[in-house]
């Protein structure tokens, strides 16, 4: 088992191409099946996730690291829904890594973290819609 955890077998989040293969397939995002969505997911991964925790090996990332990542996203002024998207992408990436039995990874560090509250937009019917 020490062979699995050796530096030559471990992989950092930056080098883990699971999100690129799993989240961003040619059929759109695995997260919600929308072609535009995979571009958003890739941007979030590249601009927010990798710069903060990409230097860590997958098995070094803790709940605290991911919580700090979410806090950084919120401090930059992004909405709760954007921070939730970051968490969902991280969660998906770690679930893929577990499914693919990536060396050293035994649990998903994002699992205990809750999503932030959803914001509900009030929508009113237009005069035309009330006539239908």
C-alpha cells in the first residue's frame, strides 16, 4: 500500500484530468447536460479551483481547504450560487477520482460541506401572460 501512496503514483488536482474528461464531455457538462455549462465549469476549474488547491495532491485536500476555497470565492464578490457551483464541481471531481480509484484517495473532502442557501427570484406574470 505504500507503493500506492508513493510520490510517483500520487497526483495533484492540477494534473488530475478527471474534471476535463468527466465534467466536460463532448455532450456537454456531466453536471447538467448543457453545452454552454461545460465552458462555465472549465472556467471555474481553471480560474478558481486550480489556483487555490491545484498544488495539493488529491489525498492532501481536506474539508478545510475546500471551505477556504469557497470563502475566497465569496470574498471576491461572487454570488452564493457561484460558490455553490465551485463546490459542486469539486465534489464531482473527487467523486470521479474515488470511482477511478486514484492512488491515496479514500474519501471525498467535499462531502461534509453543505451548499449555500439558494436565492429565489420572484417572477411576476406580464399582462400578456395573464391573458393566456
